[in-house]
C-alpha cells in the first residue's frame, strides 16, 4: 500500500513534456509511480481539476541567516518551494573568526538589507569553519530542504582580515589559503562558490564590498578548487565594466575546471543593449563547449517604496531622515502635517545620502517615470499610464507631490523596477526565458527585507506568464514548470529531485491553477529583535509535499518538518 496517492490531477512532470492526467503514488518519501490508476493508499488527495507538479527548486536565495531561526523559511515555503539554495552574491557567514562576526553582519546588511540587529539576535555563531556551519544547519529541524554555497566575502575577510575590507590585492599565499578553504567547503557539501563584483553591493557606510576589485589571479586561483574536487559551480554578480576582461577570465575558469560558470544577467536603463551583448558571448562560449550560463529573473527586480521601507523618494532628504526611525504609524502621522509636507517637498536630496545607495537605486531621485502605483493584486508589468510621472502630468501636480500623497495611504507602496524594465514591458525577460543558455533564479528569498519581495516569483511564473499576461505573449505551463524544477535542480547537481518520476524524492505541489492569486506585499514584524520585513502571500496551493509528507495544505502549515540540509555529493557519487 502506498503512503499517499494524488488522484486524477493534470500532471506536469518537470521534464517539459505535455501535461497528462493520472495519479501520482508516493511511498517511503519517494515517487513510486506516475500516471495511470494507482492502487490503495493510507491517504488520498483528490487532484481532479488541479495541477500536480514537482516542488520548486529555488537556487538564488539569501536564507543564510534565517535558516538558523526559522524552520519554515517563509515566505518561500508558502509559494511551493521545496528546496532553497543560499550563499549567493558572495555574502555568507562562514568561515568566520570571532573578531569578524560584526563585519560579516555589516556586509549582509549592506548587500542584502538584512538588518544587523536581526542577525545579531538570530545567529548563535557556534561555528568557525564552513564544515561546522554546515553541521549547524544539519542539526536544525525544518520544513523544506536547504543547500549552501561558499561565499567570497567571508572567505576573503577570514584569510585577509582588514586588508580584505580595504580591498587590497590578495597575495599568492592569500589565494592559496582561499582555494584550500573552498576545497574544504566543497568536500563538506557546498554546491559552489559565489562572488560579487558590482557597485550595487556596498557596506552600510557606502563602501564597496571586499571582493569588488578582486583580480583574475584571485578569481582563477580560488576557482581551482572546483577543478580539484570536480564539483560545484562558480557564480558571479558583476557590472562588466570591462566586458572583454570579465568574459576572458570566465572562459578560462570554465575551460580549466570543466565546471559550470554563471553570472547574473539583467538589462539596464543606461545600457539597453548590454544583456544582448552578454548573451551573444555566452552562446559563443557554449559553441566551444564551455559551460557558461546566465542566471536571470522571472520579473523585474522591483523596489517597494513607502512608509517604513528601506527607500523611497524622500528618505534621502534631511527632514525625512529626522523621523525615519520612528514607528510606521507615527511616521505617517508626522508626514500628514502640512508644514512637514511643505518642508520635505521643498528640499533637495542629500548628495551624501544618494551616494550611499546602490547604483541603480540612485535613480530614485530622478526617474519618476519609472515609479508605478501597484494596486491589488499587484501589477508587475504596468503600462506607462500608471507611472508617477504620468499621473502627475494628468493631474497637474508635481511628481513629488503624487509620490508623497500616494505613500501616505495605509498599505500603499510605489513599485520601482530598478532593472529589467528598460522597454517598459517584459519582452526582454520573455526572450531570456526562451533561451536555453539562461537559468531562472534571482528570487532573493530572505533578502532585502524592507525593499524587495521577490520570493513569490515561483508562483508568479504560473500566474503571470502562464495565465494573466495581457501586454504580450504568455508561455506554456510545461516550460514554466521545467524552468524552476528539473532545470534548476540539474544545473547544480540536485539529481534526486525536480521531476515527477519513480525513485525520485517526493517533493510535490498540488495547485488550483485557476484559483491562484498573488496577494499585495505587506510589512510584518516577525524576525528576531522585532525586525520587520516584506512578505507576499498567495492562494491556490492545495498541498505542498516534501519527502512524502504534506507540509502545507491550503496555505496552513501541517506541523511536519521533513526538510533537511542537502549536501552536494563528491565527484562520482550520487545524491
């Protein structure tokens, strides 16, 4: 007898094959059979009229800290995600010496906007080495599976100390030490190494991160670790200031190690043709047999701007700074005062405050044509008529006035797509989604607590791209499911999941596709030290199953905690 049979659903198995109707049987935490009419089970789930898919495998999150205090890893678990990977963008918490803990929390706050007080309250720091960090993750009960990569920033600070923070050039001995520690991390189960080479990543004081100017000797030297172990992928976020230089060392890395090399791909207002040039280079490398891939996002990277958020058009003005630390309702009360309104609207942005912002966010002071009202449900592909600039022109007001008054309404946020919205629609993203040299990622689950909430992108892939899009073509559900199951899993070697096939791990979603609705983002206080963050809820997940156990049913946690730390297998081994 099976443990569970999901009966009569429309099965999209994650392979890209057309949907078909039938049963999915589960036994011993694994898929026992797919299709046809299966025998009796201890429990049956009626999936008539529902989709049955693999659980989503989200390979770009920042739950490095949250995985230590939150067994659910919300909000990703609400959106059908059954495996998350963190250690992205070069930030993380291991290896670490005691005297560097503060520096790593500062870096995580500066790069990923996870507040230092939250991290200080939530981390127990019962580790120094990366293997010890993995063991600490392994000990904790959780609802979904987690996987980790080793990150450049903690690695560099661990080896070089203050020289790393000053962005000094690594010596041959430094590079050898970082390489050896990366080998150690890979052998303890890390799925790869990541680094940051972008001006978008700064410390809370506005300084560039330690890895920003690392040269090719350092990058190639650390990358040798992947060749030594025969495992892992090398990931990077770069501004591509010198495209030829960056592409040259990436090609060298891929050729020397034979391991996948990936980078984050976005379009930019200042250089609309950039993403096509980079994709042309990716295709050229692949034509030579080099494993180079671009990781892309399923929707624009959008900053939420309102009262209590990390950024809005007025947070860089002196009078607003005076009230920014007050409780949200007190801020709103003060901002409604006519005198304060006049004072803030009359001020110019502080150049010093603007300089601290990531490069794309600096547009918050000028591009009112790129701020949009969101509505409920939120519109992530808004037309130009919804921009603050267009509303101001229609109403005969200044854009400042429109933005200010809109944000004063309770629960209203402006949407500022900082990248991936150059054309004012999702057509470039649609092209990327259709390109096999692109990997879906960049949900950033767990990060940017009070400015970005893209952890719901796995659900958005179905609702927007598969059903609701009106400003251009939709995409087939089978392709959308494959993009975030077998493709993401296979890329990183998570070969025991990502498809509904006998013998694989029973991570499954049962979805009321017609009833799926993305909810408006909301700010809540549920983190250590009473920290606040954006979350986004969704309806339509009838059940999410991890390792054969239902963890969520109709949006409610069942109490089950079958998740675990997934360790990358050693070369030649299987998961």
